[in-house]
């Protein structure tokens, strides 16, 4: 079974890179066969995806997409340093989303067969 790490740096607004990353992640975990093991790590401005109430330009909630990933058992982590720099550490996160560390990202990277960045 393949192990894929998706690292999202891009902010959820101003481009569609976050949306594209989430859509790909969902397509991967919803496969009927050859379903990979998936990790998602949010860095930089993408860390706000871990907060409830985020939505894309069409009004669809990005939160729903993140919740669907966690419902499939996908670990979704926010970079602790990036979240701290944006004042997010004390805020409520979407259920199933957790703060992650650089050490965790390092381990995820070393264990992954593929690393995709957005």
C-alpha cells in the first residue's frame, strides 16, 4: 500500500491550491481499490484550514472537506510554529485536526512513498 503525504502551504483564499489539495486528498481516500495511506500537514497560511467555518468562493465549506478526511481516518496536522505565529494555538480546531510538530512532519516525510505540495 502506498503512503502519500500532502503538504499544503497555500492560503485557502486567493488561489485554488488549498481547494485542489483537499479535492485530491478526498479522491485518494474515496478510491474503491488501491486506496493509499494518507497524511495531510498544513503549514504557513494553510493552517487556518484547521479552523471551523472556512469556505471557498462558491460557499462550499472547506471545513466539510477537512471533516471528510478525518472521518476517513486521515491524520490532519497543523504546523505548531506556523499556527502559533498566526495566533491559532488557543483557538478551537475542527474535530479530528491536531497540532503537529516539525519532528512529526520529518517522520511523515521519511515514511512516505510520495510527497505532494500545494
